[in-house]
C-alpha cells in the first residue's frame, strides 16, 4: 500500500479552496494526502530542511530548494492586481521610508523580494531596519507606532482601512508596470525523489482539484471557513477570487516568465542565489 504524501499548505482560503477536493478524497485515482497546516514562512523553512513531500512555499525560496524539489505547474498563486502593499499611518511618498523601520512577514517571501526591488528603485538611500513579524501582527504594529510601515499580504488588502492605515505603495502594481507580467506569489513544490510518474500524477490531481472547486464552489466552503481564522465569508470569497485564477490551473508561458523574471531580478540585486538554466523545468 502506498503511503500518503505529506503535504503542508496554509490555512488561507485560496489554499483550502484549491486542495479541498484532493484532501478529501474526491479526486479520482489521486494520491492520498496527509495534510499539515502552516503559515508560509514556516513552510519555507520546511522546504529548506526537506521535511515534506509537497509544500506551498514562496516563489522567493525556490533558489534554495530546487535541487531537491520540483516546481509544479499548477496549484500556486500568481495574478494581477493582487500584490503586497506597504502600509503606513498617514499619507506620504516612497521617499518618506528612507531610513525607516519596516515590518515584513518574512525575508524569504516573494512579498519581501517585490518590496526590495521596489525600494531599490523608489526609496532614495534605502529603507532602514527590517523587522520580521507574523503577518497578523503587522497591521497592529503599524497602527500602534511600533514600526513606521508594514508590508502586508493576502486578506490585509481588504481590511487595512479597519486599522486606520493607508496604502503608501502597491508592490504588485509596481511589478506589473515595470514588467508587464503577473505577480508570482506562492508555489507548489514536490520532492524530485518521488519520481517523474508520481510528480505528473500529483500535478494532474491538483489541477483536477482546482477545476472541481470552480465547478462547485459551495463544496469547499466548509473547509475554507473552518480554517479561515474567523475571516468574514465575504472576505474569504474576495481572497479566493483574487488568488485562484488561470495561473492556478496552469502556470503557462506568462507564469513561468514571471517566476524567472522575479528571481533573475532578485539575483541581480544580490537577494537570492542565481537560478540554474533548467531549475524551473518540471520533469
């Protein structure tokens, strides 16, 4: 009997929506999964330690893990108009961040790479201290004056005004304007040691799970809301609508170009190691 694949992904609505059918055995002939929930900063570390068969990680961590893991062509999060935001307590300009303290969810996150690429172009002299905080602590820290600004992701796009904060800059907007490409956020990776056949079967099962979720969104709702951490159902729906799109079903030419573009630019800034020529090849 084949053992279940150990998989870790976040409790965010886009992940639970994507994996609902697969995690609950509704995808025909699919591998069985043993699911662990963890925030993406935790799964990034799991990937670097090689701890799980399958993981949802930041695209930013790929240069450190692609020797052992393959990037799957589906299941992840890319998109347009869905990038991280830099939030502050009052109106200002990018120049106001020079030398200031900024809270970020991780220094191995795609959000952080997008922020650093933006800051290199827009903040004269660069920002000051970077403080890593869990993403749910960032907006309160900005509101309470513990940091000057915060880099936020996911559902914070819809709730930051509740904290009395303003958006200083949209990292995704900057990325799209300068590259014309979608914003690469989260990737699904699987151990190369599983073998080519198993990797192809897994990718096909994830793609089917995505299509099943689109065909019957109500089927996934209990799973989504169970793990959405008291999120308003309307916000959960907005979250899914923003982060689950055609790139989730298939990265495609634009998706791969976005990933390579991000990591190539980040390597040029010394933020990540350079990618090997075939590093993003699936199998």
